C-alpha cells in the first residue's frame, strides 16, 4: 500500500521507516514545520510536575531544561518514549488525549504541593490548563516551539494523488487534518480522494477531514500509534483478500458508496418509495394496478369514547373489591383521603397478626424489587468485549446465589403463613368458654370472626401473590443462566479473535523477514520485528538466526556460482598423489598442471561422482541434498570444499528456520469468528 505521511519531521521519517518494515511505500508531506524558540528556559522552582502533550514538546523540553529527575506527565506512550529518549527518568503516560492526562494528574498530584507547568507549542489542542484549574491546581503554560503550517502541497504529492497512486493518508492530530483539508481544496484534489482511505488517530482528528469525500475514514480504537498501525495492517490485509478471485468480500463499503453503515451491517434498508414500487402489481383481469394504494381506515373516536366510559364504570363498581389490596401500596395521605370515601376504619379489635403479615409482605416485596432492579441493570449493561471480566462472572454467581436464598425465604414464609392460617382456623372454630355469653360479648365474637375471615382472605391472596412472585423469580434465574452462557460464549469468541490477530501479525512479520533474507545483506530489522510479535515457542528458531542476521547469508545464486568455480579443484585434489616424498612432490606438481573431472558418472562414492551429484542438486535448487553430498567427502577434497560448505550451511540454516517459523505460525491458526 502506498501511504501519504502528514507528520512533521523528524517523526515523519521515523514513521516512514516503520511503514517500510511493514511492507508499505510512503511519501512525506508534512503539514507543519517545527521550530524550537531560541533562548527558552524552564524554571522548575516550586513546580511539582511538568505536563507534555506532544513529542515535539518533549524534544523542546530536552533543550530548555537540564534537570532530568523532575516528574513529567506525558499525554501518551509516543510522547513518553520521546521524553525517555531525552533522558527524563520519572515519566508517566496517560491514555492519549488531554482528558485522560488531566484525570491522571488529578489522581497523582496534590493542588497544595506546588504548581504545574504545561510545555506546549504555539498552538494547543484542548484546554488542559482549564481542566486542571477547575480542579484547584495552578497550571502555567510555557511555549517552547512553534508549529508553522504548510502553505502548499508538494507538486510531486499532488501528481501522485491525481494519478491514483496514493492509497491512504495518515493523520495524527486535528490541526494536521485541518491543514490538509484546506490545502487539498486549494489544489483541487477533492475529487481524487474518493479512492483514498484516511486513517485517523482519534475521532477528533476524523472530524477535521469529514468535509472531504474519502473512500472510507478509519479511526483507531485508542489514540496511540500502535493501534493506528494495527488498524492499517488489518485494512491492508482485508483488501489483499478482496483482490484475490474466489475470496469472499468481508470488508464493508463506505456509507456514501453502498448506503450502509457499520452499525447496520451488510444489509441496507430500502426506502419507503422503493418498497411501494416493488410491491405494486398488475391485475391481468382488468389491467389496473393493485397493491399500490390502500383504503384509509375510518375514524374510531366514537368506539374509543364508549370503551373509556365502560372501563370507568367497571372500575368504579369494582373499587370496593380492589381497595383492600391496593391500600398497602398507596401513600399515607392518599390512603387517608380514599378511605374516607370508599374504605373502612379498622376497629380496635383487629388482631396484631394483620400488621405482622403486612410487614412480612412489605419486606418481601421490597427484597424482590431490589433484586429485580439489580437483574434489570445487569441485563441493560452494554455487552462489550472490554467489559466482560472475571468480576462479571463473580457478580452473576453471587446474584444466582441470592436468587436461591430468596426462593428459600419465600418457601419459609409460605410455611409460616400456612401455620398461622391453621391457628386462625382453630380460633375461628373454637366454642365460647362461657355457657351464656352476654350480648356485648357475642357482638365482639361476631366482629372478631368477621375480622378473622377478612384476614383469612388476605392470607389466601398473599399466598397466591407469593406463588406468582416465586415463578417470576424462577424465570429471572433462567434469564440469568442464559446471560451467563452468552457472556462465556462472547469471551471465547473474543479469545479466538485475539489469537487470530496475533497469528496474522506473526505471518506478516515472517513475510517481511523472508523478503530481507533473499539477499546477502544483514536482516536484523526483520528478525527484531518477528521477535516483537512472537512468543516463547519461536525462541529457538530466532536464536539460530541472530548471529547470521548481523552479517547476512549468501544467496543461492552465489553458492551455485562458487561451487562451479571449485568443483574441478575438489575432484582434482582427490586424485593427486601424496607430497611426502621427493618423487611424490614431483608427481603432484605434474598432475596439478592438468585439471579435469568426470561429469557423466554420478554413481559411486568417488569425488567425481559426489561432485556431480552435488552440482545436479544445486541446479535443482536442492541445497539440503547438495550439502549432504559434499559432507561425504574426506581428505584434501573435503578441505577444498570446506569453506563453500560453511556458507551453504549458513544459507540452509536461514531457509530451514524461516520454514519452521511459517509452519509453527500456521499450525497455531484458529477459526476466524463469524462475521455479523
């Protein structure tokens, strides 16, 4: 992929080197020029910490301040790395934006411990000083550098964009995006950006270029260079798969081209007008269109009015029956007013058991309402991969335990109510103790029995309500079990997706290493990239390649050429006589003057046959077989071939190690998650 880099120097060149290692071609088009202001110093007297919001600020601070032990807060990891490169030892990194930096400073610093100093440029993004001042801190700003905006685009860059050679543009800051948007309009590049993808570090950056027509705008999940480059690698790989015939198109089209959004998935909803047109048909009997028009429904206002009157009358007639059950849930003032019209006053003879049962009922309903509220909050919680943790599983288990305890509590209360009901029945059926009660006593007994009958009815209703609530609790328990299963399934899917992403990065790194080893140049950069993304299982293969990576390995072409040059010498040295005697030395000199070897005989263990088989294996690019043949030589022939054999083994080690890495990375593949 050919990428346009808008970062200022020296960050732009560093990014270009990284993209080159990833296999991308890049063009530099810095939107700003950074100039450190001369004769600037930073006074850290009574300063508890410095705040740096860019890598340019870190480099400017390194020139303006000599002490390196003062606490420094960086806006993100890239700025923190720049501060470490300048020698600052006490550096803490935030999440990548001004808001997270302010929160980190608030949690780590004390407003009474001293003032804060914001190291900034001539232009700042966000109100860091305002956020900290509102929290009670004293925050000063010192400008150490100036970021001058570019006034035009390089003509070469304009030509590359118009020719369609630029496939992507990287944006790291809102100001960079705004400058590019203005320059692109001035250079009349807007129509040519429809085939270009914009990769933005954050949503704030994307907003600055949203007025341009891009093929798509990709935003990193977190404002860091690692996440942005990972997004670039994923999109690049997806497009490579789309370009291959027979492969499914998995990448979504942009909103402007397909009418779909990332939230809607792969199916666009047709408009109402289109739906009406598609539903219209022609009746062959009369030739008129049918289905395109529907009769308007008649007004039902009269029926609704009659229904409301009927419902009101039924409610008024049933109120005396409903009031006893609704009274416990009404506010005290409302219950007193309604009781004066429809209710009844409790007599002094009402037993205390009614109040006790009402108390139990109120407590149970309160417990159940609390439990239902907690279940509802759990179900309404956003289902994201980052929120699914072991803590959530523990909370689900605790909630299930509480549900079981609630069921046991309901069972116990039902049993107690049943016992009370039996006791009341015994009191109700008991005969008066006196043989001839007075009329007043008889009236009291009648009132008491009436009250007991009412209480019995209330208990029966309460039992029915508790039974219904118990069924609801069981249903909630089933829902929680289903939710727990769904959460575990989501965790498993995310684990598989993470493993697949790791494997993809490993394959990309191995591919880069393989390209670097095709020449005889050192390949330390490719090996470091493989080491950065690999696990312990690749350590043996990487350790074998480390000493070779520093100097490089000879190519197959050079090995073939070198072997052709020494093949005759190997055969000749095997047949020369010994030089131990004077006549042997004479014969050796005479034989050395005439060099020849047999190339038509490949059978046998003599030097000519071994050399011929090795030469044939090299012509077939079978370096492993050629090395095996040369290792069969001994004596002077082996000495002549020893240096070539060492080079060949070096190349063979590189080839075998890379093949092992590819095989191991492919073997660890997992099934890709199903696309939504």
